[in-house]
């Protein structure tokens, strides 16, 4: 029985001797899109990113490289405030956008001759801005008084982080592959230039905003 189980594990994982050779160069393009509507509050969040990258294998199944791309998004939130005889509603729309540079190291493990899993360690740096549009409505129903106002502000920011991304890479032929990253584990420090405030963000686990798909062209040796 133990031999049968061992044979099954070997068959499943392939234990292939295939590897990607040192000196192999590739270019890839990854894109991701995420949108979530929060039914209970009416809030929503949307994000899009496209990050082409170039890599070179410095050892069998071990590559280094960098991605350069763009990301933007949109977040809509609404808050209600109640007073003795009045209430107000505030609608805030945030539109972040950034230029991204992300050097990385990627390690591959062979499952079959065509299927690989990989782990990627990257250090993304963002240089961007966020525009905030605020609309506020105030109603005093007891005194019959109301007013509305709106204004916009823009804040520039920079950020640096460290991420670990697991993924899959499937070889269609010797030159073309389809790859996907699934999940993201990492840390980001974001600093706004106006006022110098700093925000720390942590991301642990799988969510749709960290799932990307792409194609890769390998300059096979």
C-alpha cells in the first residue's frame, strides 16, 4: 500500500528532470483586474494593473528581473451622520494611480515537462497620486434648511514593499507560456508628500486583487 501511495505521488508531481537553463531570457506581460461591490454599504472598489517584465535565468530554474508598469483604481464610499434634527451624507471617491517598478527573484520547481510552480520575491516601488472627490449634503428637516458642497484634493505618494507570490507556469511550446500568480503575502509602506503621513499595509492570503494572468515569451537557447 505504501509503495502504491508513493507511486501515486510520483505520478502526480511528475518529478521531471526538465529545467529552464541558465542564460535563458524572457519577456512577459501580466495584467490584473479586480472589482468588488459591498451590498450592505453601497461602497465599491475597483483596481486595474498591467506590468510587463523582463527576466534572465542566472542558474537553472532561478531567474532575476524587473517589472515596469502602471496601476490605477477607484474606491467609492458613503457615510451618514445623524444629529438632533438633521443629517448629512458624505460621498467620497478616491482615484489612485501609480507608475510601478518591481525588481524580483523567481524560483521554479518542475512538476512535469510543461508545468512548473514558482515562488517570486519582489520589491515593488510605486510613484503615484490619489485624487479625492468629496460631495457633502446637509439637511435640517426641522428648520427647513439644507445645503450641498463639493471639492477635490490630490495627494502625491511614494511606496515601497516586499511581496512573496506563488504561481503556475504552463509551457505551450518551447517559446510561449501562460502564467498566473495566485495570492500575495507582503508588506507596503506608503508615504504621502503633503503632510508626510505614512501608512503601513499588510497583505496575507488569497484575494482576487492579487491574482494576475499573463503570457511569456522565452528566447529559447
